[in-house]
C-alpha cells in the first residue's frame, strides 16, 4: 500500500533559466556550493499564486543576485514542461514525486559583474561560467539532461550549431 501512496505524490511545479550571451551563444551554468563539478541552471519552485514568469524572475534574482533581472534579460522562449523524479530518500522526495520543470531561454544583456551569488542569506552557488551548449550537456546531471534536450529540440534557433 505504501507504494501506491508514493505514486500519488504530485510533481513540484518548477522553472529554470538558461541565460545566453547573444554575442557568442554561450549559456550560463552555476556550480553548487560544496559540490564541486555539480553544475546546473538557476531554478526553483513556483510558489502559490505565482506565474511561471514571476517565479523565473524571482529565482534569477535569488540565486544569481541579479538586481531587477527583467531589465538585464529578455525571454526568448520556453521549452516544454518536463518531469523527472527525485531520488528516493532525498529531502524533496518526502513531499513530491519529482519536479515538472519548464526551462526558459533568455538573452542576458548585462556583464559578469552584475551577478552576486552571495546576495541572499542562503546562497546556492559558489561560481558560474559560460559554456557552449554541447559542453552544458556534458556538465549537467543525468537527471536533468532530458529537460535540456527537450528545450534545445523545441527552440533550436537559440542554440546555434549544437542543436
């Protein structure tokens, strides 16, 4: 019976941000604090009453420390909502089956010094770097790779030759 209960857990609504430099098409990934080599896109849950776009701007602000990110970024499009399951025994798996993530692609019009990873009390990232999309595929966790694949397939015009 326990198995059936687990399967009825909902997927957590989530958004992620692929920031792209228009001049060279490289995309931003951030490395998690205390987990060397653990690269991902800024992302987070959608709060009650929040639109996907509102959650996107909030997460970019909180995780990258971009002040008024809507003035430094232009939304180009969004990939299809894609699910993945949380590994059993993780903190998030207690409440949620996994996440239903929508990755947004945005052009970033600022400079690297606009990022302040320690702007909030509980920072998630210790560093960031810009990568060609093919290298992003190599660095992203296997769990989230399918979301990146579906986003690149849906929006190939924003990913250059790697798409």
